[in-house]
C-alpha cells in the first residue's frame, strides 16, 4: 500500500490566530467548530478534506512554495468572489507561469491563481 491510497490534509503555521481567523473565516469563508487542543483551528473543506491552521510564530511564511490549495470548478468566479472579500492575488511574469490582470495563470488546460495569508503563506486555487 502507498500513501496515494490515503486522504491528506494541509497544515499551515500562523503567527496570530486572531488575524488568521479573520482571514480564513472572514475573507475565505471557512468554518471551524471551535479551537483545537493545539490552539489552532481545523476547517472542513470539500470531500472530507481539511485545512488546519495553528499558531507557530517561529515557522510562518518560510516556504516560498504553495502550502495549501483548493480544486475549484470555476476559477474566475472564485477569484472574483475572493477579490470582492479583500483577498489580493499574486502576479507572476515568468517563462513557465504568467498571470493575467486578475492573477490567473493558464498552464496547458489548467488554470491557477495564488494568494497569501497575513503571514505570507502562499495558498492556491486550481481548475483542471
């Protein structure tokens, strides 16, 4: 048996849980059922997947890679909704990835968009 047979979840370190709650709940619209024993919060997402956000000030924003991402059915609609909620999207102009004015990149038949939480953790959206 390999790990590909098991569900996986994303875990994101943040410096300030109040700021994180405002962002993840207020701007992204995620819902948690209270605080977890580690002082963090776990957000249920589609298909029984989870995003766990926890306080760890010494570890925040150190990765320049995407730390968590959501598969969405209509990327432009989700980008527009999140932008209206005050989420800013990243813009890239690289050989492999270039984004449009909304922050959407088309790579092959897939569309991507990236944004950052208040600690600089990069989060992504993908439409296949």
